[in-house]
C-alpha cells in the first residue's frame, strides 16, 4: 500500500488520494520511519489503529 501511494503521488495524478489511501500512506510512512530509527513504541500505536 505504501509503494502504491508513493507511485500515485510521484506520477502526478490529478485525482487526489481518497481519505483511506492517505491514512494508509501515513501509517506506512510511520512504520517505515519507526523501522529505520528502531523505535518500538510506534508498533503499539499502529496496531491500535
């Protein structure tokens, strides 16, 4: 889902992201950031959502 969202944004599609697509994109970016920085607490927030 994260890759699809980035592909849509980078393709410059005129259609805006639907709210659920934007939500999944944000959650995906948070997951990626947490993985890169080694933060463990973000997993709890993501699982709660």
